[in-house]
């Protein structure tokens, strides 16, 4: 069974059930959603944003 997660302009994430655990799926989806939203920022801002986001994700999983 396939699952699709979509939020606004986020990239589509399709996974096959059982291959990845929930925390990993959430991390992939969050990262792709955020990437899509910040990719138009100046480079120095999105690098800083990614660093902060990665810290937050690591602290929650």
C-alpha cells in the first residue's frame, strides 16, 4: 500500500508502507516541505535555516 503526503507546495513524498518508520517519513517530509519554502531565500539565510531545522529535527526524533 502506498502513502502520499502533500502539504501546499511541498514536494510529493511517496513511500511503500513498511519500508520506512514514521519518524523517518516525517523527517523526509518536513525537510522537503521546508526546502521548497526557503529555496528562494538568499544563500546565507537558507544555510542558517537548514542548520536550525536540522537541530530541531534531531532533538525531536
